[in-house]
C-alpha cells in the first residue's frame, strides 16, 4: 500500500510521457514481484502441505472420485449454495486457464530453459495445498447475498475471520481494478487472434464479443456456471487433442524433452548457448513464477468462485481446488511445454509468443485455426469469470443493487479492450495483483487453524462413511 501511494504521488508531481510511465511501472512491478514474493508463495504452499498432512497427495484420489461421481450425477450433495460443485470448478478453471497456459509457458521455457517446466510442476504441487486452504476458508466465511446467491472470498475471511474490515475493502478495490484490466487484456487478445485468423476488424469482433457477454452476464452467476460447464471441457479437449497430435508426430523427441527438463532443472552452471545456457537459478525463477501465475494459488480468486458451490463441508469443495490446479498446471501447462520441446520451435529464431502457433502449423495449416479457436475460447472464458469477480467485489463494498450495474460497464470494457494498446494496463494489473496477494497470504496463515480443523473433521467423516 505504501508503494501504491508513493507511485501515485510521484506521478502527479510532474508531467510524464508514456514511455517514462512505463519504465516507472515496470520498476514497481519488479519490486512487488521480487524473489521474496515467489519464495513466500512457495513457503505458504509448503506450510499448508504440512498442516493438512499432504492433502494434495492423500486427498487426490478422493478428489478424483468426487469429480467423477459429480459428472455421473451420483454425487448428490445436500447443502447450501448457488452452483453445483462441478459448475464452481469449471467457473474457477475459466479464470485460471487462459492464454497464459499457452504463451506464458512458452515464454518461461524461452527465458529459463526446459528446466523451468520441472519447477513449474513443483510450484503446482505446493500450490494445490494453498488453493485448497483458500477455498476452505472461502466456504467457512461465505455469506448469502440480498439476491439469494452465495458470495465469499478473501474479503470475507479477512473481515469476518480477522476483523480487518478496511483491509478487506482495500482488497476488494484491488481485485476490482485487476479484473477490469484483465477484461481489457483478454478482449484485446481475442480481437488480435480473430483478426489474424479471419481478417475481421477489432471493432466488429469487439461488438460481437460484447453481445455474447451480455447474454451470459444478464443471467447472473447461475448462467455463468452453466456456460462455463460447457465451454471448459470443449476448449480443454480441443487443445489437448491438437497438442497430443503434435507430440505423437514428434514421438522420437519425447525422451529428449524429458531428459532436457530434468537435467536443465538442476544445472548449476551455464555452459554454452541454447538449451545448455540456462542455470538452475533461471529455471527456478521462471518455472515457479509461471506455475504460480498460471494456477493462481494464493491470489484469492479461487475462493470467490468456489464460495458459490453447493456443498455440505468446506473441505469437500476444497478438494476441487486440488483438481483445478492439476488440470491447469499438470495437464494444460505440461501439454504446452511438450508441444514446444518436441516440435523444435525453441531452436527457431522466432518470438516465444508464437511458439505454439508455429508448432501447430508444422502439422498442417488448418491446425493454426484449431489453436486460434482454442485461444479465443481460453480468453473468452476468462473474461466471463472476471465479470463475476467484479460483481462480488462491488457486492461486498456496496450491495447487490450497485453490483448489478457493473454488467453494463463490463460490456463496454470488452469493446474498449479490443481497440486498445495495453502495455500500461498489463503493468498496472501486475502491480495490483501483487498488492492483492500480500494480505491474502497473511490472512491464510493467521487462519490456518480453521483449515486444519476442517481438514481433520472431513477426513474423519470420510472414514466413517467407508
């Protein structure tokens, strides 16, 4: 917060040009996203792994069973909530599964080498425990809003659990700013891909996107849950099948990719260029950062979405958070990594941003459309979840009546984003996201007893059911 005030005052003392503002924001972002924050995020994950006795490991089979039974309609959970457990999971996945799983992973490999993938997996494993803890607290401290829907998140457990009402409001403001910027960025990504694939001007794709968004958000969180439940499996399967085709077609390079990931992850000294030029420090830095940024563990987004779930126990819904990180990091991010490493695009003199698109194009030119459509769906699903974040934050700060007007502003953001240049928005979003994470992590640590007790109670209940 001190940094935020200092930046605001500094920018008002004299007139800066856009380049100078970008440099200042980049420096602030580097300070906030320094090694200390990455280490803290990992440390919190390890802490919750210990106090829950490895919930992401021992609870994983149970989490899979819960998901399968829910998909088959066998898991009739009696409890309060707005969305089914699966709808809450899909809505949460729509938030964290995005183009960062494609471009972000490719960039991490380009910057930190193949070893970054190993550390991305490590971050995902400990991140499962963090996300589990967030969701448990989200359910424990959630509330029923004026319109009958259930709302929750860090702002609720910071306020009700710790009595930090002002910090909770500040967190809500930061989240509102972050998701508003996210809407601009994701709509811009959609407009760029659509223009590249079909030659449609951004203004037209922006208005088309706004129309679809309007149809979803008018129906509220229940319609959002239904749409997410349909979009997420389609886009995941589409990307998975396409990626699998690329990896299989480069079958001879799979062993090389695996060996590169392991050896590069522990290189203590850079030797030469290319893949051999990366050290363990670079691999850890970019791999851990990418893993945490992708699965959003510790950011406070997951409890907002999962708090709407119908469940009979906080820990039961927490298990879905483990699945969420597994799908995001272990499945989708890993798929991207193997696409990049087996196809050989990492050796080409091209931007990491087009690694995956280039890899798809090596199979057949039509595959470029497959990845293009996947990227559009990834970005669009993220946009929809960001509307809900904004809606919940405004509900907390004001009430449901005020929050209901956000849908109209949000639709306008989608159109504006499709026409904008967004580097400064990216930088501001990173800064605000870092400022959100800090109070959330402190809240998680201070309320760890609630998570521990809920976990022990649930595991005892499961044993009795057996």
